[in-house]
């Protein structure tokens, strides 16, 4: 996540550290980086995910993203439950 927060055009969304644990915040940041980079085939991208997957013929980077998404969903579900219970 870093100091700048999540970028959405020119608007920067900064997480509230009192609500989002740093591990989840970092996970979301990395998911955004990987999925953004992996969804385009330009050569000038930072992570070059498409090239990496093509070279390695490995599904593990996408599977790891799936597990990260599942962890974020689990955390969010726990948060909603806690807030609903008061």
C-alpha cells in the first residue's frame, strides 16, 4: 500500500488503519498491482505478469491471488459480523 494509498485516477484512497489491519491492506495493494498488471499486455508494465505466466506455464500466481481474495473476503465478513453485533 505504501504512503500514497490506492490510486483511482487522480484520487488517492487511503485506508483507515484502525479498521483495516496492515496485513489486509498490504494484500489488497498487491492484488491491485498484480491484477492490474496481469490484465494488460503492454511491455511497459512494472510486474510483467502476462510474460511471467507465459514463460513459466504456471498457474500459481493466479491461485495465490485467489487465496488472497479469500482472506480479504473472510476478514470483511468478520468485520461485518462484529459491527452487526455491536
